[in-house]
C-alpha cells in the first residue's frame, strides 16, 4: 500500500472519529450551537489543554502546508484552511499529505 493511501485512510478516520463525537454532542445538548460547543470545550483545564494543543497543531500545520503547497503547486490547498475549522485538523492534515504525495508523484513523472 502506498503512503498516500495511508494518508487518505487517516483523513477518512479523522473525519469519522471526530464527527462521531460532534454528532453525539449536538444530539445530547439542549439548544446545541457552535458557540455552546466551544464554551463547553473550555469548561475545565483538560478541555483547555486540548484546545491549546490543537491551536498549536493548526498553526504548525498551516506554517508547513502553505509554503509546501506553493512550492509543489498543490491544487486547491487553500480549501483546507476553512475545512480545518469546519471539520477537523484530524481530517485536513492527512488530506493535505495525500494531496502533497499526489503532487510529488506528478513531479517525478515529469522528471
């Protein structure tokens, strides 16, 4: 199995795993909305720790993704920025790695 296929599987896992719990949250909370979701995520130090961790991961991901996408001419890389916040970095980071591998393969074919 190629590495790019592992990245694609991880992207699928990332969207399914995170959104399973997001759906559980929205199905169990009265008057569920996005603001309430973020407020509930900040209710204790454990949630704040996860939030801080994800913030640094997102900034690191963007710091890597943007110049790498421009260097390799990855198509539609910019779509991953809003998707990171709308879906999950657990989805967009492996999806970017899949897109990056595709670009690297195309560059090898041209050489």
